[in-house]
C-alpha cells in the first residue's frame, strides 16, 4: 500500500466513512461496511447519478429488480459456465491469484516485456507465461496449474418449482433490466431510443483481494441499458454521446480532476463475449490506472438470448410503422463504490496544519456544521439551536458543542464539511454569526437573517 492509499483507508475508519465488515470477529476479506459519513456520501453519489441520468432525461426510466433472479437468466446471459477468471494457487499457503494480474505485475517490474499486452493473451498463453518465466507467489512459493474460477455466487432458496433450489446472487444489475424489457414496454410510453437505469447490489467471487472498496465481493452498480434501432440510430454516435455523458458526470458533477481520467479501448481479444466495442473510463487510483466505468455496445445479444431461453416475445413494435425489432443496446456500467473511492482520493488534501477533504459541496456528507462557542451558556446554546433548525430543514447540518473550536474545525475539515458556523457572545448582541470556509479557512460575519440565502448561494 502506498502512503496516500494508507492515509485514505485510515481516515475512512477514523472518521466513520468505511469500517471493515465483522471486525469484531476478525473481519472478512474484501468486505466493508459504510459508516455514518460513508452511507451519506454513497447516497449523494447515487442521488446525483439518478438525477442526471434518470430524472432529468425524457428518454430514461428507472427500475429496481431483485438480486436473486430466475437461475435461467444466468444461463441465457452466458454467465453460467462463462463468467470466470484464470487463477493459480500458491502450493504452500493455498492463496489464490488471478493469472492476468500476476503477469501484469511481473511485466511492470521486469525489462523486455514492453510490447506485451496481457489482455491479448489467450488463457493457454497466460498459463505458459507463468511456467516459462518461473513466476513465484508474493510469499516466494511456486504455483499450482492454472484453473478456471467461477465468479458467479451460488446460493439456495426454498424449493423452487421442479425441485431446483440453486440460484445465483446477480453478477450484474443489467440482467434485471433485460428480463423486464417487455414489462417496461407494456407499462410505459417509451419510444426508441430510450434507456433503463438501475442502481443495486451485485456479487462476484473476486480473486484479487486487498484493494479496499475498489474490488469487493459485494458491491453496488449503477447501470444503464440504452435501447435503439440500429437502422435508425448510429451506434458509434450513441456510444460517443454516452462517453461524453460519463466524462461530464465525473469531471463536472463529481468535480474530479480531468487529468486523472483517461479512455482505454478494449482490444478484440479482451472484450466480453457480448460486446462489439467497449471503452473503459479509467481513473488514476492510488495503485495505478484502473477501470472506473465501462461502456459497451452489447448489440441485441442479451435480448435474443432471453428470447431463446424464455420463449417470451421481447420485441419492440414501432408505434408509427408497426415494424417489429429486437433493439440493440449501449451499456454504460459503473461501480458506485469505485466512484466513492475516486471522489475521496480526489478530495484528500494534506496541508501544513491539517488534513482536509475538498469534496464538492454536492457530495459533502454534511454541508454545514453549527457550533455554540461554549456549551455552558444557555443563551448561546439556544441561539445556536435556532440556527441549526433554520438550516437543517434544507441542508444536512452537523451539530457539535464538544471541546474546543480548533478540534471541531479539524473534524469538519476531515469529513469535508464546506462551512462551519459559530454562535458566540457577539451573536447575542449583533445577530451575526461567524462562517468559516473549509478550503480557504477565511472567516466572515453574516447576519442570521441572511444565512439562508448565503448558504443557498454557496452550496447550490
Ligand atoms: N453489466 C456490465 C458489467 O457488469 P463490468 O465491467 O464487469 O461490466 C461494471 O462491471 C462496473 O462495475 C465496473 O466498471 C466497476 O466499476 C464495477 N465493478 C465490477 N466489479 C466490481 C467489484 N468486484 N467491486 C467493485 N466494483 C466492481
């Protein structure tokens, strides 16, 4: 772990953004709970996504499907039998490693492999590379033969029809959109091109551990299936428009430094079985450039597969010509937890005297903190409570009357609260409070009666 990565993980625990899951029992690898600050930050990211991509657009609707879908869904989608990673096991510790990640690390540390693109290697070539280059595990041991490792998580529920009770926790939210395609057509007035979005938990038996919330077994995805008629809309134009929307959300809505983002096109060999073209929007995470958000042209592969496996008529009938087609899709798919990690990394700032999270006010878990200067003066507490009530109606506001003001500021800086408001003896005389700006640390006197409009101006 590099220094910044370690510091962010430590701040997350210290200030209640992220806790290791089941810590009192020793924890579970790659599993994290979100604390009081983390849950609010996650919600803010999801709300912004939902507003921008669902609510603000006439061509988009949202759904919320189940985590456990009919198991045939995953046969149709190609996940059963085809959603796996090539892994090797350390023969002494039995720890598992993804072969592509081992090769990537090896190439970075050794000369002479600059031309090699791991994504282009076949599974046989990867297995050969491990043997020929005598790769060792981080514990210095040799590896077992490479084998396939299923990513889809299995579970069981009460007996389903036909005595089958094996089901899967969804590996992507997308399939709940495809399987509801007909319901959406029948119950709404959508016309092509239109999109369906969903935010929800997905599950994968990930092999690579130790990347904090970047890669976990259980995570949240925000996915869109944008349906269109390939005879009437140009897929490349749509894909480019979605690339622009994605970048705009990251840079302008979430306020992330554009220099730490880049596009990467998937090579022909790397692309998923269903995709004709895929781009990743990468972010420069503390451990290097990694995928944040993918956009794929999935053609009409999924709808056709569900037609084949279910027998349902998943066709769109043009309301003007009555022509029937199975629409194609562009799919922008992002991990909410990766966006969460990205915005923390982007905001984390170490200054001479303090650590400060320079989060955009739209993202900050708390927008304002209200402090009575002292906690033992009834009039000051009463006035401060009035200010709190005035603001908390509109903004998520933090109340703190504990300890000295310096410590209260330090706490708010570390959780990214844009403004701190202090009510003191002068307030009782003049009606003015002190407003401190998180980023500049400058303080301003503002009349209580002007506070609401001041905050609105600063925070909206
Ligand atoms: N429906 C397409 C799909 O699921 P994906 O690239 O496998 O594509 C989409 O996943 C996004 O979900 C990724 O770009 C990433 O942000 C997020 N994601 C995938 N696996 C994850 C994991 N184990 N932990 C956290 N986020 C993950």
